C-alpha cells in the first residue's frame, strides 16, 4: 500500500468511527426514551429486559449501561445549561453515577457565567477530574447525605461479626 492510499484509508476509518459513535449515542438516547415511555409494555413484553433482548439482541447488562449513560449525560447536560447533549462514555457515566448529585452541583457552579459554547469544555475538565479519583469514598458526600455505615461508600461490605474483640 502506498502512503496516499494509507492516508485515505485512515480518513475513511476516522469518519466511520465518528459516524458509529454518533449512531451509538443516538441509539442510547432512543433506548432510554423507549424505557421511559414504556414502549416495551405497549409491544406486549413483560419486562424491558425481555424487550431489548428480543428486539435488539442486547443483554440486560449492556442495556442498563446504556441507560445509565443516557441518564448521566442528560443530567450533566441539563446542569450545564446546554441545548446539545454532552456525550459521556459508558465508563464515565458508570463512574459518575454514584455521585451524580455532587457532580451536577459542581457543573452548575462551574458553568455560571460561562458562555454556552464553552460549557462542554468546562464539563470535560470536571469529568476528567472525577475519572482520576480512585473511589467514591474519596469524595465527600453531598450535603444531607451520609455514606453507608457498612461500606463507607465503597460498595464493599465487610462482615465483622466473626472478628474477636480485643480485651
């Protein structure tokens, strides 16, 4: 293959990936709408899980990850006050979901007075900061919330009933 052919191929791949990401985001938004509007029930399915598996061959776990992605992206976009959705990856959405209330408050505060076209960049920096944090426990809970006394926000519960108490 010659260099000019490789450059053209690379550009075609870049466009295809961009289009695929855009299509995946649109599908995620539509899936969230189908869940919210109960399209699955109207079509005669007993559960949303049955609907997505039968109609789209999407496993339950994948469907819920996409729904989380749509929810978190929508909430963050709303907090930023932008008309176009701020697209977050599934990984970002999963990481932000447990602390969504605090993230939204941070986004609202950080985007006050910022022109709308510049708000996605502000949000990107906030998300980047949260992605580098190691755990939910490293972030103080929002006002009025307490960390779980059993797991302290980590999601891991240690059974201490069998531990001997030193006397």
